[in-house]
């Protein structure tokens, strides 16, 4: 552990543990913001928090993410590593570098004995370990150095001083696993048929962080294989399930449900109008990047009212999603209609990021073609392409938002995604129409424009 003066938290790929004096907090709060870190704080910890420190820390970070425009869109993960991984994914999507967590004194939590209970001790050990692996800085009150806590559990043999008689060479003890490895093992353990809500949670809290880490070259061979296997299994299962949902009608929230979902959100937030903005081809990880840029650019001029995880119908193409948006559920049970040239054509090169209005059935939509246009040909490395396209799409959305009256609910959503492969010269053209997670699962973000207090 380390202790330092009031210099700003380090925005590096790894964090640190620091014990500070209470008067330093305002300066460190400003330094964290200047260093593009998400700042979360629990200034006062009472006796009532004993045994629940982990839950309150998670809630404080979720509160900070929600205020920054990136609320949780799925149930919480079941483990600390998975929860932190999912939170860091959203932090990155906001364009921030990491998390600074500031805790008030734990004296009251420890009680008259001055000893933290085993659960709270484990929470602190987990966060300290996270500072060694992630851009996470933990700020603690210097007075807490006098408190006591429990170490990590020991095997009974070690605790009782018992030594097993030698039985020949023993295998090496397993090394500490990285968080990515843990996510991969949890995803691997969850293979097999699962309820819809579990599949969505696995996608958001395991698959997305692993896929993002793979883009950054941070996965070992085992984790890469687990991610690929889960994608293959998802594709096979969704292809089979899609045929059933056409008959039973039991289905997840789909792209063609966006108008109804938007109407519900608008009523809830007192919006006066709804504007649906379709970003053609915006898959989930690209959508997170766009949302992060919008959050920074909008500032107090707009508030993120809700987020959505949407499923694209098969085949996951623009023509099919627009047909379903026009005709609803009934379109699932008839042959795919020919493409409407007015709605599915791509704008000319210099206009691909300019929102244009199209007619879909009896409904008006605004459409941005930048993703489709930029991915038709080979290009630079995948990560670089995603960042460039996110910049272009965000500029188009912001340009359109400036034309909307106050209290308009602007719903930005994708219709389908794509897959793209690395190549020796950069990356391949994109593919679409399949049943992979990247092609099927897309985001939606509801922004309330103006009149926000």
C-alpha cells in the first residue's frame, strides 16, 4: 500500500491505494475530474453500513455513472470482478480513464472494537487488488490505519499448522487470475440453455467486457476461445429460437418495439414530443462509444432518460428491420419484402453523417448512414475504425439535437450490427445479416432535450 500527499490521482492503466487527510478531498475531487476519472464518494459511513460496505460502494459508483449519463441497463452481476468489469466498460464508453473511489472514515463501521467484520474486510481487499490491475484509485481516511480487519481466508491445514506428509512431486499452485480470466471462466461455466434475462446479463457483464478487452489485445488464448465459443452458441440458439418466437410471440425487446418503448419513456418523463433517430448498423459496443461522446457534449442541455438493449430480427439487415418497424409483429410471419430504395439506400459520401428524414410505414424516422457507409470497404484496424465512426455519428446526432424543441425525447438506436475481422493491412469490410451477438444485439438511448433541471 502507498500513502501520498495531495497530488492528483494517477490516470494510468493501474491505480493505487492512498491514505489521505479529510481536508485534501476537495482538491483530489477536482484533480480526478481534470484527469478524466469518474469520481465516486461515500463521505460518511455509519454503523448501519457494517457488513454492507461492498453494496454501498457499488451503489455510489452506479450513482456517479447514472449522473454521467450511463446508467445500468441490466441486472447487477453476481461477482465483484464481473461488476467492476461492467462498470469500467461504461466508464470507458464515457471517454473516461478509470474510477476514483473516496471513502470516509470507517471508524463507526468498525464499531467499539475497532475491527471491521469479515465481509467488509473482504470488500476492501478486493478493491485494493483491483487497484493493482485496473485504473482504479482508492482514497481512504488516514485515521483508518489504526483499525483492524480480517485477512484472506486460509486453508484449515495452514490455519491449524498441519502439514500433509510428502506424496511425491506436487503440481504448482494456481496463480492469481486476472479479471478477464475470471470473466471468461464465468462465461464458460454459464454455457447451456439459459433464460432470456440471463443471456442478456451475460452479454452485458461478461461478453461485452471480454470483447472490448480483445480489441485492446488483453485476452489470453483461453479467454479468446471462450468468447468465440459463446458467440457461436448464441448464434445457433438465436437462430433456432427465432423460428419459435414467430409462432409463440414470446420474445425480447426488439428493434421494431422502439416506438412503443419510446412512448412509455416519454410519458414517464413528461416529454412533449418524440424523435426517433436510427443509426443504421450501430452495434452495441459502437453505441457505447457514441453514448459516451453524447454525454460529454450534451452536458446540462440534455439528460439520458433511459437505455435499452434491443434484439434485431433475422435476417439482421436494414431492410428487414425497417419492414418490421413499418408493419410490426405481423411482418414476422410473412416473407421478407423487397427493399424500399427510399429508406435503405445510403446517402452520398459527404452526407453519410447528416441525419435525413425517411418514411417507414406511417411513421417518420431520422436516419444516419455513417456506419453502413464507412464499413462497406476494408479500412484501418478495428479499434481505430470504431473510434472514428463513433466521432462521426456523435457529431451527426448532436447536429440534429440542436434543431429539436425543448422537452423532446430523442431516441437514438441501432437497427442491427455487424462483424468485422482484422487483416494484415487493417480490417476487412463488415458483414451483416447473421445471428452473432455483434449483429443481433443493439443499443438504444433516450435523451430528454432541454428543460432539464
